[in-house]
C-alpha cells in the first residue's frame, strides 16, 4: 500500500517545515514500514547547516524515521483507535544506539526502513534504518508512546 503526502498528513500532525516523510511505499501493519524523504537544497535547514557545505542534520534523519514509525503505529491500530487519531500524538521515550555513517546532502533520497522490535499497548519499540542508494547512512532503536494530546 502506498501513502502519498496528503494521506500522511491525515495521519500525522506534522506540517511544513517539519513533515519529514514524503511517501510510504510499503507497510505491513504491526510489523514493518518503508518510506522516503527527498532531500532538497530549498529546505530551510540548509541556511544554517552548513552554508557552502550543506549537510542534512542527523537529528532530522532520526525525526523522519520516527515519523514513519508513527504512521506504522497509527495504521496498525484498531479501526476505533484510528478514528481517535486526531486526538493522539506520538512521543519519543528513548533513542538508543543511534549511529550516523555517511553524510546526507541535497539531492539524496532518504529511504526509511523500520521494523517492530516490540509492541505492548501504546508503546512501540522500533529498529530504524535510513539508506541513500541502498547504502546505510543512519540507524537507531526508537521507543515511542501514543498518548492523548
């Protein structure tokens, strides 16, 4: 199943300039999600990171992976829970084992691949990886909780 940016905005509360997931290309509810973000020089973050040497910040990569994880969590919920999604938000609980392997630059397409490590109630633990051209550029274990706004 493919989700475009409009469908993603129906699930996540994030908006420009902080919506960091352009498309979901694969989802196995309760198990796995894959999506991507096209990195463009026109993004505001490149005004200061870094002038003349643009590097996409690692924290933005982590956030993009987390947003993909949020889509997975919401879409894996029951129909009743999905209807209540407007009143819910996903909060980070922890970011562990984060590693940044290669700089990401304008023109790259970040492909996010997340697998569920553990899911209990409203808490999700995810193995998150980001790739550019099939090369691992970042990874982390993310733990998040779905809570009322």
